[in-house]
C-alpha cells in the first residue's frame, strides 16, 4: 500500500492543525458533525425520489461513540458515504478551494485568526488526534474503503469491510500534556455540551450512549453500608434539532445568533447586525440575515460568490442562491427558509420563480431599512460598516445605469472639509449656507491631497463644505446621481466653478480678453497638453491650477485609462491652465509678454509643471522642468 502525499496547501494546513496551540480546538466536533449532516442531507434528498435508498426519514442519524480505553471518539453517519476516489479527492485536498490562500496578505497579518476565519473542515480533527481513520461506503457501491493518516506525512487508502452505507470517522485522541487537556474529548459531558453549543440546530439527531451512575437499592439490613452505584446506559439525543431561525426570537440569546453565524459562515468576528424575520402572506418564509463586520478576504475579488442559503421547510436546497441578493448588498450572509418552494426545484426554474422574486424584494427592503436604522441609531457602527462595504453601495448607485440610485443615495457617506468626518448627502444639504445651490466635491487620492488642491481654500473661504472623494468609484456615482434634493454637484476643479460676484466676473472677463494674445503664446509653448490658458479669481495663495472643461475630470481620466482594454482608446480630460489673477506672477507674465517672449514660453512650461504638481499629478517632462528651474536659479 502506497502512502500518498497531501496536496501542498493541505499539508500546510495539516501542519498548522497538528502544531497549533489553537484556542478553539473544540470546533473540531462541529466540523465533523457538519460534514456528517451534509452527507445525511444528500442521501435524504435522494430518498425522496428514489425508493431504493431504503432508509426511513427518521432513521437518518449521527452517532458519537466514546471509547476511553482505546482513546477513540467516533463520528458515525448513515449518509451518502464516499467512494475510493472521493476519499482521495475530498480528504487529500482542501475542499474550500481558494478560501485558504496562504500566499496572500493573510500570512502577513499575524493577528488574524486564519483557522477561525476559514472553518478548516475535516482537517481540524488533527487538532485533537494523532491519527484519524475514515471508513466509508458510498451509496450505490458495494465496496468500502479505509482512509487513514497520522499527520502531515501522508495518508493511505485500502479496501475494508463495512456493511452499511455511510461513514465512520475515528479520532485517536492525543495524550494530554501539561498544557493541553485532550482527555476532555473523551468525556461524555464535555462532548454533549459541545454538541449543544455548536450543533444544536443540526436537523438530524445526534445520538450518544450516555452512562450515568444510579444508586443500587439497599437490601434489608444493609442500611449502614456505604451506598453502592451501578452504571446505567441509555442512548440520548443531544441536539434539539430545531433550526435557530425556526425558534421564537425570545428564546434566542445574542450569542446563539453569533455562534451560529460564525460557524456557518466562517467568520471569526461576531456580525455587525442580525436580521431575523418571519414573514407571512403572499410569501411565507423565515429569514436570518447577517451583516458582517468586515469583508471576507475574497470579497473584493471575482472569486467571491454572493447569495443566501435557501431552505425549503428546513431542508437545504441551495447553498448560494444569488437571486436573493442584489449586488449592492452582496456582503449580506444568511439564509431563507420558505414553505412554498418545492424541494427539487432546479437552479434554472428558481430564476423564474415568482415566489422567489417576491422574497428577494422583501429581503432587499429589510436590509435597507436595517442599514437606515443603524445609520440613525448607531452612527459609529454604521461608519465602521461603511468603511468595510461602502464602496459596494457606491458601485450600486453607478451600476445598472443608475437604476438603484434612489434606493442607495441616503446610505452613502463621504468625508468632508467640515471636521473631516463622515457626512450623508442629506446632512450636507441641511447645513448648506444660505443661498448655496451647489454641492461641492473634490477628488484626490487622500484627504490631505485634496486639502492641498489650489481650489480648496477659495471654496472653503466662501463657507462652502466640500465632499472629499477618494475612491475611484466616487465621482462616477456622483455623476450618476446628477443631483440631490434639487442641488447639482460640482467638482471644485471644474472650470465652471464660479464663486465671483457679477462685478468680479466682469472684471476678470475683461482682463482675460486683454491678455488673449499672451495666453495664445503661452499655450503654444506648452503644446496640446492643455486646451487653454486664462486668469482666475478662484485661487487664494497658489499661483496656478489645472481645471477641466467638459464632463471628464483629471481623476476620471486616471480611472478610465487604468481600466483594461483602454490602451488604444485613451480618454483625455480637457485641461485649462488657470493663473491666479491676483498673484504677482500675473504681472510678471504681462511684462515678459512685452519684453521677452522666449522667456515667457519657458515660464509657461514651468507654470504648467507646477500646476501638475500642486494638483497631485507628476510633471510630464521632469528633465525639461528641472533644466528650466536650474536655468532660472543661475540667472
Ligand atoms: P467542506 O465540508 O467544507 O467541504 P471538509 O474538509 O470538511 O470541507 O470536507 C471535505 C469533503 O469531504 C466534503 O465536502 C465532503 O464531500 C467530504 N466528506 C467529509 N466528511 C464526510 C462524510 N461524513 N460523509 C460524506 N462525505 C464527507
């Protein structure tokens, strides 16, 4: 018999299990029970349509057997079992493919509880065992096989004798050490309390032989003797089998919800919010939904699959029903249990199921109103939530041609020039200055960079609040919104930004007209990187800035051009070099235009470079820029 090697990731995981001083060792049992329960579900499902299965619904069960002398704990099920091939594939590799990505950032974040985060499944058996065997006979097969492993070196598979279909997992429990008490895994009370704690809702009975002491009735004349006891054994069902979502809310403690969530959805942190509802009427269903505190590690990758578990009368029929969640709420985890869905409905049929659509609609409303409640009553928690998932809501506004913008517009937050705290659009409007009819925003990589924009000072000085847009998606969703409460949005870097009075406007116009030829000369030497040069009043201390004409800002140009497939089709913002009309440089330029046109050209290039730098971009030609600066310095 050949010893096979574990796939490398599995081996790594196995090493971690064996050597872990892992604090949640107790989860091994719930993982094995959960596997057994899945296997029972599969065969139960089959038995609904196939009489040949020959097991009555009430006979599907999980049994736990403790043998203290042999130091073994067995988890036995009469579920679907595994073939030789399945034993090899399922137990030789990590099933949750991709979910255990060591290579990536998780290894760096040392304080992240990797094991808790992923729910390690079968391998967690090695946290308490020095050897694990799995005997299994698959439904429909007349052969059984024994999988066996003592750790990271590998595993073997050989034929074995097993009468009935199903699986027996045998854990050879480690010897206790000074630091670790493994004996408790062989203690019936301990095991039974673990089942209650983690697996109570499992809908198949989890049975165990329980031994208790019973006083032996004394014979006449024995009254003064020491009392005697004898062992009484009985088979007990350890779990209540009622799914948590079917219980009355008053019976459920917050930690019950939290434990259920963490175990079921592989999170190491309690959820931010729990939504538990029972709906009757057009659609009758229970929903148990969770808003996580942080995104799962793969949330912002294309591997992430949204969806809710779908049950029909307590039986799982689909693990990730995507149709139940809109994309912008894809972070929600949870389940729906409906009375009205047929058990063997297919994925394709589900998509057209009116009942399901109805459920999806009410679920969306529930999530929205929960978020609104959180925003209203628990601002801090909402802001934390928003840091984790806000970007998804903003995408929601932008996607589908803005179809959902009204649903989402009151759920989004931006930081702003007021105290740099988060503000909703509604709050912005409420504290707008009298006479202000525009919502101002600015884009940049960070708040600090936005504050350094030349235009920022002038807008702030006028008493207008500025929304700080630091995510790529931000300006796109703002543009999609178009307006809020009748107020238009404006980028402070837009050339239309006009904070002047009528008189000031007029004066500037005249000044620009008079300098037309000078601007033309300046533009010529800068080239077609810009569309025009002109004076502005919108700058306070800065000499220059770049603004954009038309719909596309510099930030949008950056984002759009960084998207794949845009290589030959670059978008270009139409830029204007604006010069502070009240800065000494304005006079200097005018003098140069009369006295030294060549030097004016160099100044124009330098000013353009400066404007790029101040705006948070790089100088297009650093060598030329620095040569020009040196030339001026040595003059
Ligand atoms: P997961 O349960 O998340 O898929 P595990 O490592 O716990 O990951 O299990 C791997 C696979 O092994 C399961 O998906 C299942 O196909 C199979 N398996 C584990 N235990 C059993 C069992 N008791 N009966 C049948 N199949 C099982």
